[in-house]
C-alpha cells in the first residue's frame, strides 16, 4: 500500500527545504501524498501545492500551531489540516503568533549578549534567511560560533526552558487554535503526544479529553518520536475518543536527521480525514 507523510516543515518556518521543492522529494521517496505543516504559518502552501502537482503527489495544506498547554504549563502543538480559504480568525492568530516570535528573538539575543556572546539580531536574521525567525536559527548560530557543541547543547544550556537565555513566549490557548483551524475549514489534530511528557496515562487522557471538549478532531499517532508500541497506544487512545489518526516524519530538511516518508504512514489515514472533512461541510 502507498504511504504518505502529513507532517513536515519548509523554509517558511524552520525547515531547510524550500516549499516548492518538497513535492519532488516526496515523489522520490515514493509518497502518494504530503501535508506541509509549518509553524504558525501557511505561507509556503501555495508553492508546495504547485510543486506537488508537478510531481504527481497529492497535497494537503496544513499548519502546526504552538499553543499553551494549560495544566501543567508548557507548550503543545496543534496541527491543522485542509486549512485554506480566507478565515479572518486564522489570519489574526497567525499574525499574533508571528508578532510573538518577532518580539522574542531580540529578547533572547539580549540575554545572550549579557552572557558576553557576540551575536546580533543581524546575525539571527541572516541565519533565518528571510523566513520566520525561530529558536533553531539561534541555536545553529551558537553552534557555528563555537558557543555550543550541538543544537541540543544550545537548547539544553541556553535556549530551552531551563537555559540561561530562555525567554517565555505567550502561547496561544488551544481552544483558540482549534477554533481558528475549524473556521478555516480544517481539522485539528494533537501533534506528537509523546512530547507532552505526561507523568502517567491519567494525565494524558485528561489532556486529550479537555481538547476533545474544545473540538479536537484527531491524534498524531505516527511520528519520528513514536516507536511501534506508541503508534499502537495512540491509535487505541484515538479510537476511545472517536478521534481520527494522522502521522508524519516531522521532516525539517537537513536541520534534523529525519527522512521524509520515514514513518511509513498508511495512505488510508488520509481517506478517513477526507471523509471527516466532507461530513463537516
Ligand atoms: Zn511540533
Ligand atoms: Zn513539526
């Protein structure tokens, strides 16, 4: 059976592949469909759609929104699929998120300067190459300039939650993200549940139940951080709440050692999404 990949990033957020080139890569990897899910933006979707059409790969426009998890505090990513059209609400949310990112980077640079690191906003803008600025760009700079041994080291010691140059971001409430995705005609899916690092199954089910009450449509079962046992576990959990399942590699180009299509996500998951979307209309 053919496989698909419904989670990947382009240069429109923190990936290293231009969105227009993803379709050709997908065809090379033998994928029948892909979704582009850049962080807090859909700006790469048109170029990706054109590349996919040329390559004969089905395209799903998507987004990955950084949200506030609620209790316990922390970040949570919500994927939106088939987001399109002209939802004013989604546009407003994307603008707010962009603003939060733009305001955060200079504050991080200030903290790094206080640590006597020779890094300026100009360097950061260069590293981002005109795309959205994210912490991975700053991490890459820290490595390049010899302040950190690796991206992980840069996050552990400086940019991550316990790092010396950490700056909190005002995250979007999950209810607003789900509402914006629905307003844009899309389906909302909880990304990589393993990254929530829930203490136990009860905390996980409480979290999922709260999101279901807010209108969540699905769970990402296949992800590069999920082994086979976790894929089964999240698929069962999704079934219990009548949720759809999705999956993808979380491909970031050369930024992470994860290949597009590596999760072998069965193509029939996309059929279920299409059915759910058709029923919604
Ligand atoms: Zn994510
Ligand atoms: Zn992602």
